[in-house]
C-alpha cells in the first residue's frame, strides 16, 4: 500500500542512489523518462537535484509546469525502465507502450508511476542559470510516499527481490540493491 | 592495480549511485569526509555534482583549493566510511585515526584514499551562487582511475564481495551493490 513518508525522511528514498523515473505533465501532455542522475540536496525542507537533458520532451514539460515526480522503480519494472530510457515521448506514448499505469499525485499535476516503490513530488526552484548551463534542476520535495511493503518506519526492507530498487550502469544493465551491512562505529 | 579510466567513461564510476569519500587538501592541511550526495552531471568532458556542507573542514579546504577527489570505497572500508562520516577533521586527523592510506593524485593536490576502488580527480567549476545557496559543488573530472580487479574495459565486475561498492542509508547502515541484471529491451 502507498503510504505517506514524512518530509524530513524523504531523503532516505534517494539516499542509496537508485535509478529514478521522472514523470511530468503540462496541460494534456505527460511523459516519463529514466534518470540515474538524481540525488538528495537537502534534508528539511527536502530538496533534490536531477539532470534533465535539454533535448527531451520531459524538459519541455518541466520547463512549462515547473513540477515533476521522481519515482523509484523496483526490479519488477526493469524492462520498462530500459524502455522509457531508450524511447522519446515525442515518438510514442511511453505510458501506454510500456504498460505503465498512473496514480494521482497529491501536490503536483504530474502523475505517479504505478508499480514504483517510492515517489517524491517536486516543485522546481528558481535556479534558471543552473538549468540552462548544466541541465541541472534543483527542486523542493512537497510530498513523499512509498510502498509500505518496502519502506516503512523510515527504513527500506528489501526482503522481496522483485521489489528491490535498481542502480543503473549503462547499456540496459542494472545492479539491484544488495544486502544490508551495519559496520561497527569506530568512536 | 590502479589503472587509468578514459575520461568519457568516468561517469560509469558513479552512475550506479555509490557512496563516496571526498578527499581534499590546501597547503599542508588535508581531510576526508563521506558523501552520499554525489552524482555525474555530464559525460564528456565528465562533470560531477556533490553536496559539501558549509560547516565542514572539507568545505574550507575545497573553497581554498577549488579541487577535490571523489573516492569510491568498497565494503572492506565500510567501518572507516562510517567513521569519517561521523567525525570532524577539525577534531582529529581522520586519515591516521581510521588507518586510511593515501596515494598521490595525478592532476590535483588532494590525495587519493588508498584501498578505494575508483577515484575521480575534480576541479571545481565557477558556480559560486550554487555553492553558497545550496552547498552544491559542480566540478569537472580531470583524471579518473579504478582498481582493475573491479572495473576494467568500461565495466564493473563485483565478483569479490569485499570489493563491492556501498550505498549509504543512514545511521551507519549500507547496502552493498547487488547482482547484475540485463532485462530485455522492449523495442
């Protein structure tokens, strides 16, 4: 079940470096693309940084709406993640083509990607020189939620392998998130 | 063995979202801190983005030198990673205290952290408003290298578990990088 994540815990959804899907909408148009280059930028209020190439439809929709959602896909969606990373939303409706469902967001117009394990609804900060020079968007997370089978009480629980998050390499290859370790602290 | 990584492949060292150690130096002073909030920003010339909090000694050294190294530590160094993340270089010499060796960098003055599996030598870009507002540093990668037992021919090879990269959660907890997957592409 999708459950709200308190905003000061939202950074935990991205802290371990998973690949993301960026969903966006403007008017009747919507799109979804893959982005590995996304990370937390601040704790509270939570902020994120994400690279959105200037040649993408997503960029056009984010420029127009100043909003997007970072969705964290699990292994079960890996094939769709590769697909939406390789195709352009200018050529086809990637949602329909890759069988991705949508869920309504709570604070932004862009839809959430169904079947993902975490969602960060974001409003873009006014840092246009950084966007224009580096394709880098800084944004505030205004709502966060997660699949409570996998993330609850502020902790990831990756018991089910098909629900593990992904770490993108290149050429259609991923690593899944591996076993947890808690080394002793050296005081 | 440490081997050069061609600059257009340098992004692969960070693409899967591993935790990093940031090493820095200015004059006779040097430091090392942990940073999960680091990611590629561009392919070629390769660039990175990393958050360096304004209250850290690392920030002082990077502000002065405009250089740093992103080191990718393996599981074998996990305890030291937690340690350097919890202590301040203003209180103790973290290199000595956590038993971290150094290797000379090729293009910057900051040392590399010995025992890491990849190294990105970086020169900070002139984006001071972004640094000052968001503690976010954008930098060009001027040299890259990796332990060729783990990364060679442009590919990670995580056969030895102790040499796997780490994905930081919080509270001294990590995930290691898990198994590789290559889903079929949907055309």
